[in-house]
C-alpha cells in the first residue's frame, strides 16, 4: 500500500453498486500544459505555489507562493496569456518581515469587482500572528499592498490564518484561523468595511476541544449559502476526534450559533482527515459535498462525501466514492471540490494514479441517482511535467482546469498547469 508519506516526503454503511459507482473508470484523455515553471535559482521568483488559483474576466491567473520572492517569505503573482501563445509571470508583491507586512501566505487570493486582490498570511504583522491583506492596482502600473487586519494572538484574537477568504453579498470578508481564539483551537472571523475606509474584525466562533466541537482548521476554507450561513470542516475534534463538518448560522437578531452537522469516524467506512481539512461546496438544494484525505473502505486513501438534510431536521451522510489503490485511481484528495458543467464535480489527489504522483478526478451524476468517478488525467514525472498537485482547481468558461504543483516543471520547483479537455 502507498500513502502520502511514502510517496512524498459520514458515518455510513457500505453503499450498493446500483446507488454509487465506487471504482475509478477512465475518462476521455485530457492534455496537461505547464503554463509556468517556478525557478528557485531566479532571484525574486516565488517557491512552493499553494492555494487555489483565481481567474479574472480577461483570463489572467492569480496565485500565491508560500516562500520565495525578493525576501524569501512568499509572493503574490499573476500569469497573463500572451498574444502569440504562452504565459508571462509577474510578481505583484514580495512579502517581507518588516514588522508590518505579513509573511508566508498559505492560501490563494480572491478578487472583488474592481480587480483588487485579497488574501491572508499565516505569519508576520506587528504581533507575528498573520494578516489579512489587499493588493490594489496602482494608477501607473504596479500594485499597492494594504494590511486590512493584523491578528493579535491568543485570548484576544485568532492567529495563523491559512484558509482562503470569501465575500458575502454586501462585501464583508470571512475566514478562519488555525490557532488561538478563546480556547486556543482556532476561530472563524468576519471583516466588515467601516465608514472611515478601514475594516473592523469580529470573531464569530472560537473552536473548543470539548468532545463535540471541532478544532484545528489549518487550511480549511469556508462556504457561504444564500441565507448567509457559513460551512466548513475541521481536522480534529467532534464526537470521535476525527474532525467535523460544521455550520455557523447567522441569527437575524445578531450573533452566530454553531451546529456540528457531522463528526467523522475512523470506522472502516467513513472518511476522516489525516492531514488537512478540505472544506465543502454547496449545490442549489443546499446539500454539501467534500472530500477527506483518509478513511473509507481502504482506510488510508480518503472519500468523496455528501451531506444532506433529513426529514427530522438533521443531516445524513452518504459516501459517493472510496479512493482505492488499484494503479488507476487517485489517493488522498486535497484542496476540496469545484463544480463543473452538467453538475460534475472535480478535484485533485496528491497521490495515486498510474505513477503515484497525483491525479485529477471527476465525479459525474448517474441516471440512477448515484455518482461515477473517473480519472481524466494522471500526473507523471517525465522530467518536464507537473506532479504532486496541491491546493485546489480553478475552472474557466471553456472547461479548462488550472492548478499548481509542488514538484516538476523545468526546474523541478513546482508549476502552474492547465488541463484541457
């Protein structure tokens, strides 16, 4: 058997085959193109790309690297398609340990309607506890960084934000911290624009190791429904100690209340998080879909799951796919899921496939009400290709998928890749 450590240095019964297809099948072959190879020998270039990429309306890609840049503490970069083919990279910001700036971003950036970028750093700031930052295009070229909030640390605030931010309909930002909060197990926070042009931070929930609550969000990101409720996953905690899916409900009178929707369990069928929580996505009916990087019938390799409301007002879990070490299927999904055309779901695995260095997988709804998994692309280590994908995928209007890898490329320092149908 293989798992991530060897290759890279919801309570549910077994489902019948007519309901869910649980084995990997081959999809139509797709082509990978390396759009950019990071180069640790090139001064100023980023290293260790991480987090999900963001596309703007013109087709430019934005992302972050955890390390590298002029100061070695990470970058925000842009990839622009060239008229004659190919892509051009530009570093928009190099983080620096100045006592004000953040350092070591561990998630991607998001865009607002004006083209500004927003993200988090897990360290830096006057308190060393991380930041929320904004990058704004300058009138005559370049980008200007603004620190919207500096986390202050334990007992007072959260620390170490690692997940991506999300906007609500009125422009408030939401995110998570992996550390501190009232109980020192992380928090969910909100940033609200103020009349004077600044931002006010509020802790919505502090996680607690109390036997029911989840804790340790690490890089877990949030999802938002139409009613303004927040959903996410944790690495630890819950009834069995293997993590949770939680909801933070926005109360009309003010305040937020948490509900644990599912506690993961290492029981031979359920998934659980061995390394990182991957978050969830919602469908139009309010059902939640996500992955765990461990658990399932193969124990070590993870699952795709669905949570849906039941008649009694609770939530029931269904395992849609168990990842299997069969030489074709991927192992250890990472970075969560995204929606594609025709109700399909796409994700990546960090391990598995024909070469045991990762896959892109696809989940397709079947006429009988189940789901079929297929592997449209397997990464390979042929000297120039990408391998060991991380973070999540981004999808353009033509059905092309974009992501990042820790390995491969021309300099073996990681890549930005495109998968073309």
